[in-house]
C-alpha cells in the first residue's frame, strides 16, 4: 500500500474518531415533551416581563445590564432537538436537560404543582426571573430537583408561604426568591418565610454562597438564625423584609462574606462591630434600619470596602477620621443620620475612587471656595443641603452622569458656567424644589436623558430639549405660551410632565410622533380645543392626565393604548356619551378612571365595572342618570356624587370589600340604608350619602373593627335615634347628620371618640339640656360644633365648652396640612361641610384644618353668655343667635383674637356693647341686632367698620352708624369696670360699695342662721325664710342693675 493510501486511511480513522467523540446526544423525548407541555400552559404577554423593561439607567450602587426581554419559548418546536432551544442547556454526555433559563420570556399564567416542569429531574440550574405567574405558590415539588445548585424565582409574582421543601435542596449554591409581590395585593398574601423553615434552610444549605430574599416577608424570622449561615456565604441580601429584632454581629465576621445588604428593615436594630470585621467585605448596606451608635474607628480597616450605605439610620457621634482612608470606596451614602460636629466637604476628596456620593442636610457639611477634585465622580446627590447658590467646584467635574441638587434654596438664574458641567457625560439632572427663575432656551448636554425642573419659578417658553431626552418633568413653574410642536421631534420621550404651568392653546397635532410615550401629564394649565387624533399612535401610553384644563371633546375612546392604566380628565369640558363597550375592550388594563366635573351624559349598566380592574372610579359632577353602577370587586375609591342617579342603594355594593371611599352624595337616591353598608369592610374610611332622599333609621350595626373616618348622612330623611354603636368607630373625625328627622338628646357619648374634629347635628329634633358631667374629658379635638336649629334648652353648656381644648390652646387645630383631606393610594378625598358663615350658608368644599366654629343658634338656650367662651382663643366663628339669652355681652369675648364672625342677634341681651369687641382685628361680620342693648355704640377700632344692620333692632342703642343720636353727655362706660363674671359666666355686681355692704350683711345673717340651726336643728320655717331672703335679694339686685343701666346708658 502506497504512502498516499496509508495517509488517506489514517485521515479517515481520525475524522471518524473525531465525529464519534464530538457528536452530542439528543435530549430525551420525555424531557422534550415536558418542556412543550410547560410551554403550552402559558400565554405570551410582553407586559408579564415588565421588571425587565424598567428603565434603570443605573442601580443605587453599580452599573447594571438590562436583561433582554423576548419570548424564548417561540424557538421550541417538536421536530427539533430541545438541546438547541433557546434557554435550554443539556449535559454533554447524557443529553439530559440540566439548565433552564427563561429570564424575561413573557410567560403569564399559573405554575401549578403538577406542572410538567417538575419532570425535569436532572436540572442543576433554574431561572424564571421576570415572568408573571399571577400569584402562584411555590410548589413543594421543587424537592424533585435534588441536584439543583442555582435557583432564581425572583420578580415573577409568586405569592404565599415558601414551602419547607426548599430547604431540602442541599446542593444549592445560589438562591434568589426576591421581589415577588403584586401591586394592590394585601401584604398578608406576600411571599413569606416562616422561622422554622428558615432555620432548616440555614442548617441544610451548607454550600450556599448567595442568598437573596429582598421583599420576602421575614417578620416571623428571628435575626439570630443569620449567625448560623454557611461559612462559604459570599453574598447576603435581605432588604425590605420586615425583619425585626437585633441583628447578630457574627454575620459581619463570616469569613467569605463580600456583600451584605440588610437595608429597608425599619425594626432591625444593631451596632457595627468595633473589631474583627470580615476582611473580604466589599459592600455594606444598612439603609433605613435602626442601627445606631457611633461608627467605629475599625471601619477604616475595611480596605476592600467599595460600597457603604448608611442612609436613614440612627448613627450618632462624629464620623471617624479613619473612614476617609477607605481608598477603594466607590459609593458613599451617609445622609439621614444624627452625626454631630461638622464635616468639611474637602474630606470627601480623599476618597480618590469615589464614583457616587449622597449627602443631605442632616450631615453638617461646610463648603468653601476651594475647587474640589473628584477624578472619578459619576453621581453627586446634595439633596436638602441648604445650598443657596451653585457650588463652583461642580465646574471641575468632568465625568458626572447623575447630578441631584433638589430641595435646596438655590435662587436666581442658572449661571452660564453651569451649562458646561460634564457636557459629554451628564445623563440625569435634578434641580427641582429650588427657587430658580428666569428663562431657559436650550439644555445643552449631549447625553442628557432625564431632566427634573419642577417646583421652581422658571418662566417663558418651554426650553429645547436634547435629542436623547426620555424623561422631562417641569411641573409647578411659570412656563407660558403654546406647547411647541418642536417637542414632537423627541421620539425617545417616555415621560412628559408639564402640569401646573400656564401653557395655553391647543395640543400640537403632531403629538402622535411620540410613539414611545408612556406617561403624559398636562394638568392644571389653560389648554383647550379637541385632543389631537394623532395620539392614537401612542400605543404605549399608560398614564394620561389632562385634568383642570379647558379641553372640549368627546371621551377619547379612539385611543389604542391597551396598556393605559390611569386616565384623569376631570375639570374640563368633555361631553357626550361614553361608549361603554369600547371602554372595556380598548383599555383592558385600566385601573383608574377619573372623569369628574365635565358634561358627560348617559346611563351606566349596573354591572358595567364588575369584571374590570378599576381601583379608582370617579364619575362625579356630570349628568349621568339611571341606577347605581356597581363598583368592581377591587375598587377602593368610588364616587358618583352630583349626578342624576336614581333608585335604591343595592346591597350588592357591599361585595366590593376593598372600598375605602364611597361618595354617592347629591343624587336622587331613595329607600333605606342597606344594613351591610355600616360594617361590610374594615377598610372603609369615607361614607358620604349627603343630599339624597334616603329614609328610615340609621342602622345600629357599626363595628368595633371599623376604620370609618368620615360619615356624612346629612340632608336626607333619616329618623329615629342616633345609633350608639357609632362610639365603636374609634377613627371617626367627621360626623355630619344634619337636616334629618332624628329625635334624641345630645350624644355626649360621642365625646369619647379620640379624633372627632367635626360634629354637625343641626336641623334635627334634638332636645333637652346640653351639657356633659363636670370633670369629664370629652371632645378634646373638636373644632367644628354645629347644633343649630334644634330644640335644646336650658343654660349654655359650660362644662362642654371647657372641654374644647383644641379651640383653647390650638392643639390639633394647627395641622401640618391646610385642609382636612384623606390620602388613599393615588387619590385624595377632600372632606366638605355646610356651615353658616358670616350670615350666609356656605358649603366648604374643603375643610380648613384651622377653621374652628361653634354654632348653637336657633334653639331655646337661656341665661347668660358664658365668660369661659373667651378662653377659646382659636375660635373663628361664633353664632348664638335666635335663642333666649339674657344679661350682658361679656368683655371676655374680646380675647377671641382669631374671631372672624360673631352673631348674637335675636336674643334678649342687655347693657352696653363692650369696647373690647373693637380689639377683634379679624372680625369681618358682627350681628348684635334684635336685642335690648343700650347706650352709645363704641367707635373703637374694628367696631367702627360695621353698618347699621349689625346694631338694628335695639331701641336703646344710639350713635353711629344708627340714625339715632346720643345725648351730648352720654359716654359709654368701660364695661369691665362695672361688671365681672364668675368662671361660669354669671354676672357679679357692680359697685365696690355694694359689695362691701353685701359682705357685712352676709356675715351678720350667716352667723345668726348658723346659731339658730345649731340650737334647733334646721327647722322647716328657717329653710322657708332663707329661701324668701334669697328671692328678695335677687329682686333687689335686679332693680339695682336696671337703675345702673338707666343711669349709665342715657
């Protein structure tokens, strides 16, 4: 055989051997079929992988690479070897499937416990991150994966308890169960881990190197268990887990630990070890925990530390100098603590590798004029640092990507040098919450993508944005003119907020060019006209807020944004009928529908919302008719107020057990109140049925578990007595039952409600005396009390008034907010009340927190006006008109320095008008008409500003502004020199001489009576005599008073 033939034979054997060696076996058919069955059990939905689409330019700590989102299972076909399928990895020797990576694969559906997935028993790695398993529970069948080393079920909408079988996976090296929750799901359903299971997990997973449980509920887990974690652990992250207790410092000494993230656990306590830290530690995050004490000097020994996040902890003392020796530190976040001393900003420049620096006002930083150098700084956040001008050292920063100077006091125009900061690198700029002004023509940066200018005083036309802009927030400024059509060129825009400015005119017709737009907010401007139909091309729109403008159009049912979840068109001029069938078909993801204060008409089918996911339904202030459209089972804000809704309130409304606000006011509803409505939900905070035609008795079934804060049943036809079960509503703040037919006495038992602020019971049939026991501590926070137009009688309630501490010292009156509003998730509910204010009945659509009113008018109260009323220093309005009050106006009313209106008309008040009323600088309305007042009208200060109507109907009054002139010698006396009052407001006479005569007579008579009583034992005739003396003394005092009035008043 020739050498040529031998060479060919050798080559043939070589290639034959090579082909046999490298030929890979096909995956087993049963495993292929299991994958195909798994594929067919889910639908593909790009929104299911939203966690993969979130626009993170940068994480808190380090650069991240966004995972590509696409349907990997589209490559799975029966005729192909499954080892070649996307996301599938096989063993080279056996062909068994050992790896399944379905990260961000658009899977939506339930992962059942009998899923074919669990037939893949050779799996070593399983990654299901970024899908939506719609609340599935993690199956106990995970134990079938005995050889599993890597398991990632994060961000995939798993709920419920984590099964104990997960602790049987003893070969696990990496376990990630983080970020599994569903928005608007009750926290009790969140992913949770029991203490016993976590203990077993720690004991069994001895080779575990990475453990990530962020957002898993660990409230039942003892932190002590963490001390027993595997010594091979390198990465531990348990952020935002409701972990509570004392964190063991032994974790800081785990020999292999490089990354420790335990932030967001507000009830987690601990201190940093003073020595023996684990030397490999590179990342430490304790944000929003209760770690306290001083930062030890030993932290300077952590030479490998690159990330240090101590934000919003309880650390005190000085920052140790050793910390400035952490040469490898790249991320430093130390704001929100209680450090003492001052820190010179120059110290931060010692950290030469610093990439990210977060500082706030709690750290007392001193800035000087030095040009600080940060050669690698990429992120600088100086939020709320009391800056008044732009620090000039910013001009030396050449690599900035993220600059946040928000919530400072920087004023004036932006300096020219600022526009050149990091010109080639800056991507995020936040100047919001300052005092900046002037116009902006052009934002120059080449790569700028996120811009926040809101809450300043910029004016002029909208600035030209960089082409790379994807987020622009400029709300709460003074930008004017039309929205320029130039904005349509920025096709990369995702978020656009121009709300609360002064833009006018129509929306640009080219708005549809912004095809990537997700968030559009143009509310609170002066925009008008129809909406541009080009918006139909904005198919990715999820939020549309056009509220508080002057748009004039039909409902935009023509939009094709199937991801639209939030629509707010309130307070415009939208009109016509809404195509209800299109509403559900075009917007299947709709979660909030707010179309109040427009001109919509039509009827809503009763079950129109039954299958929707609407959490907010606000149809108020339109012209809708017909019966009540029932809210969705998931609705929590429901208002159909001020329409033409008729019929009865169906008891089926109680099936919406997540309701927090129900407002059916100002309609034409009839019938009785469903019994279930007062106790069907512990979440119900507001029930407003005002101004309907409801009748019958108010149900007596308020639950002790009630969360009710506002109950308004006013202006109906309810009858019977007040339900005593209202006292169980411990959170009640506003109670308005006015204008009904309730027959009862004063409900002093309501005074035990600790937060009751508004009590309005006017225009009912309440009767008898009005007071509370002396010494009782009731109604401590009340600041609106309206009992007018009832049948109360007797003296004014001295003990009740002495209990109104909130009106006396301002407690609970000076609130941090201006109005009594309720914040519920994304919505705000504004309480309202109808009061008599300055002689007119006024509906306060928003109740001012500092508004304090007492209205006891139109009853049958008798006796004197109480001097103790003068102690209610925060009182704004007082109305005691149309009663049978007698005696004088107490000068102590001059102490009501916040009083804006005072109505004492239509009583039987006598004596002179006290000059002290002139000291009421804020008094705008005064009505003393139709009494028996005498003398000259004082012309002091504020009293000189009122018209004759304030004093008419008092025949014995004289002087300006009345036409009756006073005698030339008539001088109004100083009332305080003639009268005093006891603590109950009763008058004490007059003249000092009379007082001494009374004392002398009293002593003589008293001694005589005492002697007779001692000798004879309280005989009947003596008691009759004493009563006769009392009666004559009273007559004598009254005659003396009339003489004094006659003498001084003419």
